[in-house]
């Protein structure tokens, strides 16, 4: 995981009585509060989404779902009501119609690939999946920072605050989850299995500056460009193609959601596994932290850039022939 990205972005609320002590926070080098979610309130042409309302039942002119003019079409109503079901467990109270359509695209996004050991499905994290994602990210964070295990509850608390704040940035930023269904029906790791498979990995994407973190890591990436961060794969499930496909899914989603073709990410200089992966995927180092960041007790990081190809009508195979592990079976 991009430990540095997370450590810079974690933003506990000061009013919370269970807030870790300032000593703990300074130990982890957290940034001051950011208020990323406030953009939702300041944007023009907002509509109030009532969590209880639906197009079929509510005549409320406040519902953006009805204002979208789809109330007479049953399939559109069904889609919107599905969307509303999804939304009402989150806090997406003020969204424009354009943002709701983007949210719908995110909800529908599926990236499926066949791996040698099973099949992988990558989709957007749902609000009720926050806790399992927190666990995955926290364990990776503790591992990356080489922290003792007793830090896990504190890290989990901070990661949860962070994920909840980032959820408010949807549809401008999003967290993806990858689930693997094993061919032999068994589990490859310790995670729970459900009908979708076992949670194998996660990645966060920011599409443009309205979804950007207020405290970006150095070297700073252009805020207008899409940005990938906080990728991690459950440790027992690594080297099976999950990380590669999380990256490819992120690029595919960015191509759908943004016109900007330049995608940035950070990679710590000490992390050879992700560095190899990014180089192999076509990312190049554009800037590297100077040695002075060591004085801030931070790892030096590369800022890496890839220019995505212009979209074509042809379906692009990720690694044709070169790697039988990564076979595309349809998105
Ligand atoms: C932008 C960011 O988020 S940076 C932070 C990246 N995250 C982390 O470092 C957290 C800890 N590490 C991980 O979770 C994983 O190792 C990841 C996410 C980096 C890679 O996930 P995996 O599922 O293991 O990767 P995957 O199996 O798809 O491998 C893809 C390629 O990455 C490279 N790679 C992956 N692991 C290694 C490794 N241990 N050593 C060298 N190269 C590696 C290889 O080129 C590999 O291709 P290959 O297997 O055909 O040789």
C-alpha cells in the first residue's frame, strides 16, 4: 500500500472522544484536518437527495432522481431506485444530476478477469464493505511501515476515518475492491468467502482535483490529473495477478470517467514489488523526493506517470500471450 499516501491523508475528527492522542498522531506523521467532503456543499446546482424517497413513491420535487426526468420509464426508475438503495447507506446527500450519472456508471462498473487460480471481479466498494476494507488496508499499512501488531487498532481507527471521508468524495474519487472466486472452491487466504468470492485487494482512484486529497504526498502530482493510490493485495494472495489487474481496472475506469490521459501515482523507493509492476505497466518516474524528506522521517518516493492510450473501439488485451495469468474474459 502507498503507506505515505495514507499517512498523509488520514484525517481523524477532533471532536471524536476516541481520537488518538496527539502523541500518537505525531508518531504517524498525520496531516492536519482536511475537509474534502465540503466541496459537495459548495458546488452549484445541487439537489437534495432524500434517503427515504424514491421516484416511484415520492412526488417530492426535491428528489434528483425524479428531477432527472426518468420517472415514467420503469427500467430507468428501477435503475435509479437501485442507485438510491446504494446511496442511502452512504452520505451522498448533495449531488448534481451529472454527478448522479457518474455515480451510476461507477456502480455499474465491473472488471472481470480469469486468473490461473480463479476468477477475479473488481468493482466499487459499497458503504457496508468499509470494515473489511479497513482491515485489509490497516494490515498492509502496518506491514509497510514495519509497525508492531499492537498498532493495528489505532491504524484501523485512522484508516476508517480516512475511508469514510474519501467516500464523501465519490464520484470524484472512488475505492475499488477485487474479489477472487477460487477454481477449487477453496480459499487462497484467510479472508471470508461469500458468493462474490474472497476479498483480495483494493485500490483508490482520484479522477480529478475535486476528489483530490488536501494533503498530497510529495513529489506533488498535478491535481487535475487522475491519481492512483493505496493499492494493496492481501498478503497470502500476492503474485497471482490481482495487483496487476487492480492497476488495469483503475486505468480502464479512469478512461471512462476522465478525458485527461495522464495518470499519476507514487511509489516508495524501497518498494521494489510495486515499482516493478508500475514500470512493466508503462509508468515512468517523473520526479523523486529529495533526500531532505528523510528529515521528516518519511520514505523517499517516486512520482510516476503513464499516458493512457486514446480509447479505441477495439477491446484491448492487457498482456496478450506474454502472461497466461492475465487473460481477459470481458469487462
Ligand atoms: C500507487 C500505490 O498504491 S503504491 C503501493 C503499492 N502497494 C504496496 O506496496 C502494498 C504491499 N504490496 C502489495 O500489496 C502487492 O505486492 C502489490 C499490490 C504491490 C502487487 O500485487 P500482486 O497481486 O502481488 O501483483 P501481481 O501478482 O499482479 O504482479 C504483477 C507484477 O508486479 C511485479 N511484482 C509483484 N510482486 C513482486 C515481487 N515480490 N518482487 C518483484 N516483482 C513483483 C512483477 O512484475 C509482477 O508480474 P509477474 O508476476 O508476471 O512477474
